[in-house]
């Protein structure tokens, strides 16, 4: 076995779909069904960037998943979807959910959300420099996303739409080929609760299926982050001007 399972004995559901295929809605749905679900937001909230960066550089081999997935019973989205094969080898009885959507819709969503964010707040972004200084983990998380997604998955060619299409299609086909049919659900969040609950043998909740983290919501967060970064850049100037004014008095 190429990975260690210490601390993540309860991993029951592995999400194999790329980010922006409805993974945040799926996370929320799985949580409603009683799972504790890992998503990229957990990497940010719990400062896991360094652990995932190390896993990326090891290509998922001989990784201790406990620092990232300990305590979780499900995982979706990047970074974990990039390691679905290693996680399935570690948890052979886990069920796999492949979230997918029409490629053109997916590509537009990624381009306008996480890829746009990576250009604004990437590891070498000047605008995000104050954040990297104040939050040391911010650069590590950005570096992990660059190495795992934009370089490791799309080989620096995400802006080449047809190349991205080939990568996306190859991933979907690989998951369908690798995961035993009885353990795999190919799922579009527009299908709602029924196929997911049937697959996981869970009762259908009374509440509507979640619809979260759409492109407009993501873009609004990018705008807020830009404002924060701009304010952080402006602060030293304001302070300097105030000091200069005071000294002239």
C-alpha cells in the first residue's frame, strides 16, 4: 500500500470529481447526510497547505493522510480528488462519487473563479504580498494549488481550452475505468438527492439539495479579497503620510 491510513479510519466516501463540478454543494449535501466532509475550504481554514504540498510532491506515494483527512468521513474537491486512486487503495471499501458537468460550462466556471483567483492571489502575486507576509500559510496554499492543479494536472496549459478538455475528459474516463462499477456513482448535482442517497443508502432529507459556491459567489469573494489587499497596500502609505505631517508640525 502506497499510503498510510493512520487517523482516517472513517473515510467512507471519496470524491473523484474536479473542483467546480458541484463539489461544494456535494460537500454540504454529504454533511447533511451525516458525513464530515473535506473540501478545499478545509485546507484554508485549517492551514493544511504544507501537508498537501508535500503529498503533491510525493505524488501521493507513502503519504500519511492523517494530518489532512484525520477525523473526516468523506472528501471532495481538490486537493483530495487528485489522489482518489491512492485513497481508494487505502480504503478499498469506500464509495466513490464522480461529480461531473458539461465541459464547456465547467471550463467557463473555472476560468471565471478559481483560475482567475490563482492569477490574482497566486504564490508570486504582488497584490497578495501583504497577505503572504501577514499569513505565512497563504503562500504555501497558493503554491500547493499551482503545483497540484495548474502545473500538475493541466501542465501549465489550462488557458488552452482544447488541451484542458482532453485533461478533463481523460480524468473522467480514467475514474470510470479504475473504480469498480458497484462502488462508483457518476453524479451531476442537478440530479438532486435521489441518486446520491440511493447510492449511499441514506434516506432523502426533507430540505432542498444545496446550491452553494456558484461563480457569482466566488467572484464576490475575489472582489472582497482584492479590496483587503489594496487596503493593506495603502495602509503604510497612509501611516507614512500621517507621520510626515506630524513631523512637519
